[in-house]
């Protein structure tokens, strides 16, 4: 345990020399500012606009995950194709430490971007009434759906590099947008990048309208997301145990 604590401290120092921590603060603040300004110029109902705000967050999350994961993976790979990482006494602890920073950093960013927006909306918009409990649920939902993205793009970053990771993220965004249409009504459960946009909409309908018809879909979506995320975690660790460094040059 002491060695792992030292590993976490070492990674914290290493990441402090990269944009990792700044990105987790700057991107949420920028998102709040952009949507606050846009909301001030539209007559769209605040509550519905807020739901759209959450959906946009989940829609672009693959791109954000690709960017954040590339900060870590590229730093590791640039050290002689990952030599320092591969020669570490326990590469599994190294990977676990990096995933902890990714996942907890994502949680903090989600809390900032949702709670921060709610605070700004309450101050600027008369009669704004989205409950704090709903805001927290949305933050946890967005974060929970994004854990898969962190795991997936960590694998892509180590195996193929940032270019492939960003290209896949762009494709994920297109698929997510497609899953918002009628075409994705019955298959969005199996498209990880679409979990967030769909579940945000379902949770909003359940919370604001008491629509019980959304409950089975939410339950199935959450169960599928949890199972697939755990499988991705297991696959990542098994693959990383056998990883011998990146062979391709970007």
C-alpha cells in the first residue's frame, strides 16, 4: 500500500508538469461560459435548455477523453516507446494509478461543469428550478458513462497513438448523434458513446414528468453500461500485462 501511495504521488508530480490538471478545470469553466452566454441570447425554456446542455456534454465526451488520455499515454510512450513504463517493478500498479487520476479527474470535472452551471443559472435566470439532486444525478450519470471512454481511449492511446484515438472519438460523436434519432431507439444500449445522451434524456423525463415508461430503458442502459465498462477494464489490464510498447510511428 505504501508503494502504491508513492506511485500516486509520483504520478501527481509528473502530471502536474502537463496540462492534465488545467484541462480538467479549464474545459468545465469554458463550457459553463459558452452555454451561459448562448442561453442569454435564446428564449428556449431554461429547464429544457439545461437538459440539452447535459446532452452536449455527453456528446463531446469521447473527444475530451481522447485528449485527456493522450496527455498520459503520449508522455509514457515518448519515454523510449514506453520503456520506463514497461520496465517498472509493477506495470499494473502504474496503469491503475493513471486510471485513478483519469477517472477521479473526470468526476471532479463533471461536478464542476454541472454544479457550476446550475449556480450560474440560478443567479442569472429568474425562476430557474432544476433541483440540486437532479443536477448531482446528472453529474454522476455523465461521469459513469464516461468511465468506459477513459478506459477505451487509454487502450487506443497506448496501442495506436493520439491520431487514431482522436479519429475514433470523432466517429463516436457521429454515432452518438445518430443514436438520438429514431434509428437508435432500440440499439443505443450497445453503443457506449450513446449511453450518456440517451440516459440524460430518459432521466430528465422521469424526474420532471414522472414518466414511468423510461424506467425499464434506464435500468437496461445502466446495467449494460456497467457490464461493458467492467469488461473493458478487465480487457485493458489483460492486454496491458502483455503490451510490449508501441510498434507504429505516428
